[in-house]
């Protein structure tokens, strides 16, 4: 297997550091990522929600890149990353993320995950605890039998029926509109653009979360944990208390007015709480 990064070029975000995009080869195909900062610095891996991409962290990357090697990866099958063969699961997505770290020769990392990304982060820490120095779980659901039963009886989150007149595009927008801040249509547009890139089932990532047996894995976590709660996120905000009960070492911070697109919506505040958490960790090394 080749571990060579394929350079996708750099883009300049005004007033901040350059963000560089690239691909690495993994057993299942190429994984796409964006990074910012000194590659010799401590690494921070940023994992997005379903069905987003690294772009969820576009404004966060250069803020964290001032002191760290900040890396936002497209989860397997999302953004520009190749899909895994067969049905996905949180366990397989986490394994692919760990293989991605292997490809970049990163031995230890702090993992930041938002929504689905937080669930993947939990599994990464459970699979290879020595590899994950700390976790930031942002708007992360606690998955147990109660959530699985609720998801079974719930309508699809994002799936819409394609139509000749394009009405499904407006329907996709409407389904998410109530969970996004008013006056920020660019945030909802970013979600729709990422969703349209998926060639497969929009619900597959959500189903993977609902099938995950987090209650059987979370007890193995001993790493420092920061729980980031978006109070106006009706999906995830209620789960923070359950996560805190299962992670006695965790601290909790609220980001006022935070909603579903938290890293996009409040990048400076989000990066600030992540940076504060990272500052308390011992140097990770490579």
C-alpha cells in the first residue's frame, strides 16, 4: 500500500493560515483531507457530521493550525473520500480513520468529532486507546437501546425522493431549515452541497450511528474528554447529560446559540474551546 500524499494544492483564507488539501491511499481507496499548520506539531483530527465533509471545519482549521497540525478528514464515503465496500458501520469508519493516521505516520492524536464524527471518535478511542490522547465530543449522541428504538420509529432524517422538477432539493433544504440559524443561508447551502455529493444513501451514516453499541464501548475510555454542547441543537443537546454520566472524567462546555452546524456557525468560539482543551494535554509526539 502506498502512503504517499497526493497534493491537492493550498487555498488561502484571508487573515489566516493556508489550508492544504491532499489524498492518501488506503486499502479501500483514496481518503481526502485538508490540513493546516506545522506537520511537526501535535496533531488534531477533526471528524464531521453526516452527510457533511471537511468543509464543516473550513474556518476552524486555520484557527487551530496556529499551534497544532489540524487535519479535517472526509469520512470514508463522504466528501471526496472513497466509500467502503459494503454496508458501513461506526466500527469500520473508525478503522478507516485509524488507517488514515497510519498513512500520515501520526502515532498519537486528539480527536474532535461533531455529531456522527463524535461517535466515530469514541470508537477510535475504544479500538486503539493508546493512540487517542483526548477527545472533544461536540453535539454527540449517546447511542443505546432507547435511541435505537426511537430511530426505528422515526422518519428519515435527510432522505428525499428525487423528482424531475428538482422539488427534492427544496425539500432537503426545508428538512434542515429549522435547525439552522436564521439569516445564515450559506450554512444550509453548505450542507445541501455536501449532501448532493453523496452517490449513495443519505441515511446510511445516520443508520450506522443508530446501530452502534456505544453503551458497550464507552466505558473503556479513560482519556480526557471535553463535551461541547450546542444548547439549540434539539438532536444532540439532550444527550450531553448521558455522556457525562458515562464519562466521569469529562468536562462540559456550552456554546450559547449553538445549533446543528456548530463548527460552521461559531468557528471562533468552537476553536477557542478546543484550543483550551488541547492546552491542558501533555505533548503528544508523533
